[in-house]
């Protein structure tokens, strides 16, 4: 009986507040999605921007709150993520739960805006559509800014509307605060601030009051932005308003090789460009060192110069981008969306897609015109969507960039469904549906077209990401299988042959590795990594002439490429050419000073030549080198290279080598100190344990030597050298 009474009470609550039903459905669907997602290999596979945000947030959680460089990306979402990590530890589940909670707030706001513009039933319809909209749910689970930006944009519009009802200055102040938070999430919204101001001017009388409230809104907005600007100035002496990525993003969408849909720039960088690439190019062309703001301005200028020289091509490209704003195909950016969505049962049976909601919005707008149902708030929402699409088309288009206006499109579309449900009670009303339905069908057909012949069924991108994940896990069999799948579908897929070559090289299959490296060169002759990998192969084979040739070729393409410098340093050491070595070391320090591997390898070479003073100097630089700022560290975009070039691993190697050299020089206390430091940095470095055991033995601390030996033999039971040491110490 008690259970029945409680159920009745719950039913009454849901009946009185139907939005709770909508939110419950949204929550249930997200739980199903999470349970589905967590069982896939993609769960741990953070890609590009998500990985960058994750690594940056981890740095914040570890105490590096202010950072050390101008923000390349807007920081608000990443600081929230860092706060979450500081409480619960590094948890992708916690990060994704937060994303889904933000998504549910967006569902609530969508319900509220649709209810305000139309009816409560329209609000329920709009909320339900967003509650189960697959792409929105997917992006909620990714460690990206777009989901939070969408919610803040919705909140700002809702506050703007209710501010007009209550006519309270504090609500306009609050609206400005939310716009400011949206700006430090994605600065793009700053270009839309005039729309907010125009709304206030048109809806508030007299003019003095509307001007005052615009000032309040702007002051509140800049009150939020100002700390970010001040921080950039204090940290880097560069008053960047929020972030410095605007210029390169503009150039990505406006250059001779732009397709309008991918984050790629012209060769040799392509889609694998890095922050240091855009910095080097800007400084090389201007002939001086540049601040982050100047680098951004440089790329803006290059984009505008291309537009001025190619107005026709710009116009055609802009139309293409506008077309893909309303096209049903979800253009991928980091993860292959078609591949990912097709593998999740939670999405396979869900028919809701962009073409449907776009058609519903057009259908609804035509009905509103027929019924004289348009008012200034509805027109404002429509204008906001149009202006947003016009704005992002200046840059480049993909699924997540159009996400912030998806709820508004759904809001507009909810009117048509609501009208359709009401039309059954009136034949006269029902007649108005016919032309509107035809218009809606036309909109659906337009959205479903493929004018630019995109490959909508390809799986190469998804297979490539999966292959990279297995390569990162050192599961070479699975990685090779997926790379072969990529190449069967697209023999010219960038980096697929390159990574297959890496697998064969690590397996010791030199001929196969060379074949795939050369295949990558044939397909992409301006890929410096293909040449440096081939140089590594020749170095291993002691074919020093060809190793030097390939490394120099890599440097001719990318003059600051640390991998190529390191190979050349090893080549010149192998052939005992000290002048050439010191020349290349000087160039490396000048052009790639931020890469501590340069100093580590220089120290190893000097140690090999028994020039211990120079070796100690280089190794100490590697050990004490400050890690790159998390907010601009290129390694944070790529989990494979961040694993290979881990600053902690480099420091551990430097400390181990210093411990070894100090042992040779009979500086035993320093040898002990450095060996201990190496172990603290990398407990899997068996050589450091051996150094430490020997140093303790030499210093007469046999008890400490045996203690470390016991730890080491338990950790590395198959190590022959440890077994020999154990026999000696018995």
C-alpha cells in the first residue's frame, strides 16, 4: 500500500511537471549509452582535442593552475575538468558523467525556451528530441568544449528573454556573466554579441534604458573575460583576450588547399600540423620572434590575403561550408562519427538525425508564416541560427561546430509537431499542413543530398583510430590488422603505411618496414616522419650514408624536426665525426630548444666518447629541463608520441646515465643520488637499479645493496645481470 501511495505521488509530480519525464528519459538513455560505450575500445581512446584537454586538466589538477604560456585554447571547460580530476582523480567516467549532466541542463533549457515561444506541449516535444538526439549525447561524452558551450549559449538566450519580462538590471548582468563564460569556453560567441545588443535596443524602451542595459551586459561579460586576459599578459607579456588559436583556425578554412570540412593546412603539415609548426612558419616568414597574438594575426592575414586574391574560390568554398551547415551528414573532426555510431547498439535503432530536425524546422517556419504566428522572439531565434551558421562558415565546418544551434533548430521544429497534433481537431487547420509538409519534404531532400560527393560510408578513419589505439597498447597484431583494413579501403590514407612500417621495424622486419616507409613517401613526399623513420631503419642497419641522407631530407622539409636531428647526432657519433656532430647539435639547440631529447642524446654521445664533463652538462640540462607548458604542448594532442617522448621517461634516462657516469668518475654519493632519482621517475628502468646496487656496494653499504637487489630481482626475475650480481653478493 505504501509503495502504491508513493507511486501515485510520483505520478502526480510527473503530471504537474512533465519536464521531469523528459529529463528521466534523457537520463535513462544516457545511462544506456554509457554502459554501451564503456565496453568498447574507444572508451580509453582520447583523440586530438579530447586528449589535449585531458592532459591539460591533469596538469591543472596536479597544481599547475596558472600555467606558463598564453592560452592556445579557451580555458573554462578545461579548468572545470581539472577541478573534477582534483576531487576524484583522473577519471574518464567522472568527466563523461559531468558532460551528460550538462547535456541534461541543455534539455531543460530547450524545454523552457520552446515552452515560452510556443506551448508546454511544444516544450515537451523539443526536450524529448534533444534528450535522445544521438550526436548531442555523443559529444556530451567527449572531453570537448562544445557541449558546455551549447548549454551556456542556450542559457544566455533564455536569460535574455526573461530579462525583458522582468526588466531588472541584475538579469542583464547575469546574462552578461553567462555570455562571458561562453566566451572563455569558445570565443566565437563574441562575434554574436551584437545580436544580444540589438535585441535589447529593440525590446527595451526608452533608448536610455536600453543603452544602460547594454552597458551592464557588456561590463558583466568583460568582468568574466578580464581575468583570462590579465593572466595571459602576466604570464607571457601578451594581452591576448582569451586564446590565440583564432588566426590558424581562420586560415584552415581559407587557403589554397582548404576543403572547408577538415582541420588541415597545406603541405608539409596537412592534418598533423602542430603549434610549433605554425609558430616556425610565422617567424620564418616575418624574420623575427613573435608573440602568440602576433602569430595569430599572421595567420589571419594569410587567410585574408588568400580571400582578396581568390574571391571566386572563397565564394565557392563559403557556399560549400554553408551547405554542410544544413546537410544531414555529420562531418567528423577527431573521431570517425559514422564508424563510432555504427558500433553502438544505443544509437543503431535511433532514427533521429539532423535532416529530420532541419526539415521539421523549415516545415514549422512555413506554418508560422501561414498562421501569422511569428513574433520577435521566434524571429530572433531564427536570426541567431542563421548568423551562427554564417559565422562558423568563415572558418570550417564539422558536426561539433554546429552543435550549439541544434537545440534552437529543435525548438523551431517543435512548433510543427505541436501544430500537427492539434490539426486533427480541425479540418480547416489540417489543410494548412499540406503545403508546409511539401516544403518540409523539400528541406529534408536538400539536407539528404550529397552535392560534393563526400564518402559517407567509408570506415578508413575509424579503422585508423582503432589501429593507433592498438599500436599505443603495443598490440602489434591487432594494430597491423586495422592498418591493413585502412589501406584496403584507401591506399592513400595518410600515416597508415607509415605506422605499418613502425610495427614491422619494432618487430625486426627491416625489409617490410622499408617497403611501407617508402610507400608513405610515394604517397606523401612531404611527410618528414616518413624520411626520419627510414633514416632510423638505415641507422639500425649501420647504413650511415643513407641514414644521413634521409634525415637531411626530413630536415629540408621541417628544419626544426627534433627526430631528424637526433638521428644525425647518432650517425655522426657512429662514424666518429665530432665536428659534424657539434654542428648538428648547435642547429638542434637553436631550432628545437624545447625538446629535451636533444640534450639527452647529446649527453649519451659525449658519454660514448668518454667526454664526461660535456656529457654531464647535457644530461643535467635534460634532467632539469622544464616540461613544456600543458596549455601549448603539442605532445598532448597525440597519445602515441606523448608515450614515446614522455618528459618523465627522458628525465629518468638522463638521471640513470648521470648515475652511471658519476660511478665511473668515482663520485659515488652523486651516483647514488642520481640512480635513486632515476628509479623514482621510472621504476621500470632496470639499469638504474644495477647502478644503485653497484654504487652501494662500492661505498661499503652492502645492506642497502642487498635490499635494492631483492627489490630488483623481484621486479625483474629474468634479468641475467641481476642474477650475476646476486651470485657475487652471496
